[in-house]
């Protein structure tokens, strides 16, 4: 019923993930091409994962080939890192993602909005269907239940808040630190908000689109600078938050060599939370620079996640309950065509027999109408009683032990469909 496939921080290193990260403008095109190739499709794209959800069962090699073509990569590289889930496993995986169990920081809350945004993009691209619509809506419900009914989200951290913690730990007085945010997307804004909440008062935002930088800076109570002034802004910053996610690093070694020359040995903390990375990772080799990217933050996230380990079992129980509920709905959806075919088949036989008998009776118009009405009622009631047992069994047992296949064979439903097609 469902195929899920993708890459995440669990198995795919950052230098590969940044090559597999679509820009916001690319997602709708990927979804439309996925619909042409597979059928209904939705995608979740965050700094730590890119996952494609398809309505239907598809072998992994087809998804590998599609994604390799979309991202301009070799099939072997994509196949090495791609994870795939089918059916119930795919449902359970998305529910675990929404509940924060699959996040870098267990219990973080940002993923729920990202799941919702992923489905909204599928709706805008018109690539969803009833199955994916129900899947994503129930995934959001599952995520909400996890946070409302357990303590998985109590004191939960996110990558943004971890960035703030590192800044506070490495700087003697964060209230006097200047924070430079490179990029004006949601990730950069969240990270800056976390650092402001930790005590920072001087926030500068730069972005390739200056109007966007001005908007984010105003929301943060900071200032905006043109992207052309990046080197100068670097020379005055104590913390740099990389959050632009451009195809190539926007902050390269040349920028640092220019800015470091005027810093007089003042250390610089760089936290790159973008995917692809905003800052050239070569920055970690420069004197006076402390550099973290998403992979570097993993160990910090693991320690934060350990504090909520006792709540995982309770969330897993919610995920299992919701997965079973969706599977039951899917099974009923699966048997609906068989029930419809069974009722259509018996109705056709019943109607044919009534018509045959009526042709043999020699009755005037008044008597004929009365007899036909009685025969219709009697035969329809008999058929309904005969079908009640098989239909109830199908509804109760779904596709267990081949009940659907048995009914189709006993009533020769597939033979009927073939004969009608001929």
C-alpha cells in the first residue's frame, strides 16, 4: 500500500546528505515527476532527512534509479545509503518520525511541523491521494498524542537549542557576543531565537535577498547587512550560524582569511545547521575557529536524547496502536473492491433469474407488476442473507489466511471480470 524511501543522519554522512538535499523550489518538480513514475507522492525534507513516500508497493531499485537521476548521482552511491520501508513498516516509520523517535534529538518538536509542511507541498503540487492524505494526517495526530500523553517532549531540545547551548558554553559572556546568521530561512531564525533566549542581544542577519534578511532581523530585534558585506560582518562576529543551505558553501575560506586578519585573535564559533552546509568545512582547520556541522552535533544530541529514554516505550506503544489502526483501515480499503465485486456479481445473477422467470409467466399487466415486485423483494432478501456471512468474515478478518483470495475464487469474481472485459 505504501513505500517509503530516503536518507537520514542515521546512515548517511553529512557530505552525502548535502548532495541529496533538494532546494525548496525543487521539491514540487520532484514530486510531479515521482507521480509520473510511480503514482501519488509526498516528501519530507529537513536538515537531517530526505524521504519520499509513495502510494503503492515499489521495489527499491526503482526508487534508487529515480532519486539518482533527480540528484545527478550514481545509482550505486544512492543505493548504498538509501533506506526503504514497505507497507506496515513504512506507516510505522513515518509515525516514529512524527513522534520524534527517529530525530537526532529524541522528542524534538520541530519535526512535526516539517511533516505537516511536507504534505502541504504535496497538496500544492497535486501529487497526493486518499491513502497519503490519511497517512500524513494520522502521522500528525500520532505526533501530537506522543507529546500530549507522554513526557517525550518534556524539556526537549532541538538542533537550534543545541546550537544555543554550545554558544553559551564556549563564550564567557554571551550577552556581549555578536551573532551573525547567514541565511534567512526557518532554521536560521529558530537558531537565532534560541541564542537570543540564552542571552544574546546583538544579532546580525545577512542573506542573498536583502529584503528577507531585513524581515528576519526585525523579527529578532536585530539588524540586517547586505550579503556583499559578509567578510566585514564575519570580522566582527563571535558566533556564526550557517543556515542558508545553498548548493555550494556561501562562506568559503577566502571570506575567513579576509576576516580573521582583522580579528586580533578573537575566537570564532561556527555552527552550521544547514543542509547543504553554508560554511566550507575547511574552516575547522583555521586558527581560532571552532566549527560544528550537523554530524559534529550528533554526540551532543545523543546525550540529550538519553534523558528521555524512559519515555520511548510509551511512545512506541502509541505508534503501534496508530499503526494497527491505519493497517485496519488499509485492509478494509483493500477488501472493498472484492465486496463490491461480490455484490455486483450476485445482483447480476439475481436480476437475470428474475427476468427469466418473468418471461415465462403469462400474466396481465397488473398481476405482472405485483408478482415482479414480490419476486424482487424475496430474491433480494435471500441474496442479502446469503452474503451477510462472507462479507462479515471479510470485514472481521481482512486478508488473513487468504480470505479475500478464497472469496474471489469461490465466487469466480476474477473470471467474471475477465469475461466482462472480453
